[in-house]
C-alpha cells in the first residue's frame, strides 16, 4: 500500500532548511560556500576532460534529482559527484564562442548552456556514452559584452542570463530567437567585479550572482529578489571574508542533504542480531516523481519491510519494540511495504521506496519524518532509527 504526499493547507509552518553554494573555479577546484557565510572551502579538484580556463568562461549548476554538480569549462559539460568523480561526460568542442553559463532543470532532466555570444543550447539528459542530446537552440539579443552566467527558475519555467556588469535577462526558449520578458540591473553600494556565475533559489524567488574579486575588493555574492520593483531588485551584497577568495566561473545552489538522527537500528527477539540502517538517494525535491528514494540496508533476511513517513519533525515515543517510534502515525502521508527475499546473509537485506512529491511551491521547507519497521521470518520486529527531511526547491 502506498500514499502520495498530498498538497494540503497545512496548519504547520514549513521548517527552514539549510542550503549552500557550490562553484567551479577557473583552476578546476570545486568550492563549497555555506549560505550566508561568504567563506569558501575547496572540496576537491576536477580532472580531465575538464580543463583549466580563463574567466568569464565556464559555468555550474546543481542537479537536485541526483544530488550532483554539473559544470562546464566552456567546451566540455561534465556531471560530478561530491568528490569530483565524473559521472557523465559530454565532450566539446563548442562551435563558435565557448560556454559562459550552465543551468539544470532537475525535474525535466534538461541542461541549458549559454555561449558568451548568447547562443543557448538545450540538452536532454539521456545517459549512455555521451549522456546529453541537443534538443533545442535559441539566440539571445546581441550584447556588446558576453553572457557569463545562466540560471533556471523551476516554478516559473524561465531562464535567467547574466552579463559581466550584473544585468540580468529573463527569457524563455523559442524556435529561433530567445523570447525576452524583462531585464534588470543588479547593484551594490560598493563596486563589484565581473559577474561570472548565477544560481536561482526557486523557493525564495531570488537570483544570486557571483562577482569575482577586483583587488582590493573581494569577491561578492549579489542577491536580487524577483518580483520586487517589477522585474528584480538587489536586496543583499555579501563580500567574501577570510584569506582565500575564490575565483569562480560558475555558481550552483545546493540544498543540504537530510540529516541522519544518530539512533542505530536494532532487532528484537526472534530476529537475527541486525542493526538495519535508513538512508536516501537523491534529494526530496518538489516536483520529482522518481528522484528521491528512502533506502533500507543491513535488514534481517528474509523479512517484510514497512516504511512510514509522517508530516512534521521526528519525535521519540516509547514502544514495546527494540527502538522508540519516531514517526507520527496520526500524520502519516506515505506508507509502503515489500518482501525481502533470500540474500547473502542474515543481515544483508535491502529495500527502497521512491517518494513522489507534488509540484507545488507551497511545499517548500515542509519537514517530514521517516522510519522503517521490519517483521522477521521468526515473527520478531526489527527497526531502523529515523530520517528527518525537508522538501527543497527544484
């Protein structure tokens, strides 16, 4: 039995969820920037076929379906995991000027890339050897300066292209020329450097630009609220602090992964002495039908596994079983059940449940709790600890 997460007028307020920015540096370092900190940490270094490049070439965006980073060095487009291992490689060259920005539509599985000259290519993520297939192209209005960043606004189905001076253009794909809907100029009280990357926060309706350092001025993150003053209006300029100032060629907004509550799994009488673990694949992204899975590993085998998901935070309720019950059975929004057959050992059972999430902005930030219960072949009960997660924007 399964129940989908419903779109309801919840009385509960959505929980704030953590997020962070990731960027690809011109020297191919991949950096992480916690939201609000404007301090960066280099996570790893990308390798071939990606090549070091000069600003303003390059771009980046986050794929919330797979919880991975897409980057371009201007010619090659590569999907990286959080350790910079390549998962998908689309090799160049680009005909004409190189790419200056990249954006990901995680729900519809599409990649957009804009050249410095304003040619926008749309690719479908198809997997396989080359992994991307060109499906469309349009041309932005001619500009005396290049286009250096691209971002995708999922809830409105629109793209934002940015220029080095901080001018932003909202447009949609058309048969030939891109259809422009509005433009605005980002501005700070102090001078900022060349804008070389952009990311969009769909839940907050905010366009965030990265401006590289111009000594003695540091790099900055420039946040503009869309819809204020007509098209967009800058609401915050955050200069980077610390000894290391990044020189990024692309910017991506990455929601933080669901936190694991440190409660180990357990098994009661008439079960093997297993400690089953709850986990996840992808991110709980609004609008996804197949990207987010809650997983079970280390379960008794054979057995029957039951997943419960409830609205609200995890709370501990005493139970007659080996672990407390953390989900709220009065607020269940999803249940699933499945049999775990014979496997390689008494504690090697595995299962997963894909959680479809409606495409509704009202769901941004809502918090849920999940937990697996397992009925062993001998009639005993085994349980995982809880997994708490908040819905994130596409």
